[in-house]
C-alpha cells in the first residue's frame, strides 16, 4: 500500500469515527460497578446515571459485578469491546491501591482504559457498632488497649481504603484490632450493625442512615475538615490521629481504544450531571465531594499520581502485595 492509499484509508477511518460518535449512543449502555449494591460507590452511581441517561438519550444499565477487590468488574470493562457501549466505575481501589496491593494484577489501570470522567471523593468516618460501650475516640482507644486482639474491624478487602485506614489507625493509635475482610462495604456494614465486628472506616453515604437509626455511632471524621452535616464530630487530625486522610474516589472508565469522540461525549454528559445543582446538592448532603469539569486527559494524570500515592501509603502501612 502506497503513502497516498494509507492517507486515504486513515481519513476514511477518521471520518467514520466522527459520524459514529455523532450518532452515539444508539442503544443502552452497560455500566459495570465492581462493588456490591448498597455500598458508597454504588449509591453514588445510582444518583448520577439517571441524569446521564437523560442527557445521552439512552439508558445506562447498571450491572454490579463485585469480587476480588473490584478487579473482576474492572477487568470486565478492560476486556469489553471498545465501542462506548460498556463502561464502568473505577475507584481508588481498582485503579490505584490495587497496583501495590495485588501481585500480578490482571489489568493495567493506565494503559487498559480510556479515562472518561472523575466523579467524586468520599469522606470516611470512623464508625463503631452501637453496642460498643464507647462514645469518643479516646474511649475507643482505651478499650482497645485494655483488650488487645479482642476486637475486630471490617474491611472491604485487599486494596480498599477501609483496610488502609484501619491498619494506619492501629499503628498510630497503638492498638491491636483484627481484620475481618468482606467482598465490599455493604456486607461489612451488615455485620457491623449486628455487632459481629466492632469498627470500620466507611463512607458517609452508606453509614449516615444507620447512624440516624441509632445502629452505628460516628466517633470521628477521617478528613482534614469537619463536615457541615456533622459539625460536632471531630476529625482524627484534631484528636492527634494524623495521617489517615487519604480518601476513596470514583471515576468512569471505558476500554482502551474507545474512540476519542465517544469518550468526549461521555465526559461531557457525566460532567453535566455532576454539575446539575440538585444532584450536586444531594451528593454533598450524602458526604461526597463532587468534582466536575475534569477533562479525560486530566483524569489519566490523576490516576498516575494516585497510584504513586497509594504505593506510598502501602509502604507506610507495611502492606505487601499478595
């Protein structure tokens, strides 16, 4: 094939991609969430996808595919046909912490995906089961120090911020609690409410209803600032438990090779939804910190920086890849 033929073929594919993107989407879009229904990531997506569906004129069909610290769902997105009709949720677990936590990770968070849109950050409180006889972090630490190894903490498994924060809390507070891993935060909260585990770090969106129902108690917020919705709850920093502020986040990814015009159309739709005043207010109320107006290339840079940050935290916490 001569040079002129190659140029003509290239232009043909470029024009075809543009017309395809203009028509996209022509059918429903599968949206894979690599976590259980009812967890913080799932709650976030279900508040956003109806608006995105309206913007695009096609339904986003949410499919929960939990397991293996989110890797099963993430791999399903990475292996999907790159036509814009399968996209999915990526998180600080699937696209950052897992790199340093899981040996032989089955996908590359940077090269196997097209970054679409950065959605929100999660603020995680330290919550305890309602039956635990403590009402402050100081009382919790005293109880744990008096009973080393007796109490358990729930985690959403390898690579999850829930696990990182609990390990760092053990180290910084000088206590010894034992990990009970779960396939996600939703089943972990069930056992926390039942009193089968004592404490957990999890998102406000998932824990707030249980706190209001007096089934859990919030002792502190793992964030630099107090939350307006809980002005009397101190931050761990205020209490001298510093260094546990790394928060979970959520973003949208498509398979690598998805046409850039399609990625840009999805990016615009998700950013428009995030910036809708009613949605933004609701997400803030639920304890999320929504982003918005983040371009796709900026998300790729963000993922690279987060991989480095969670590697640093893994080293700090003494967590080795398994």
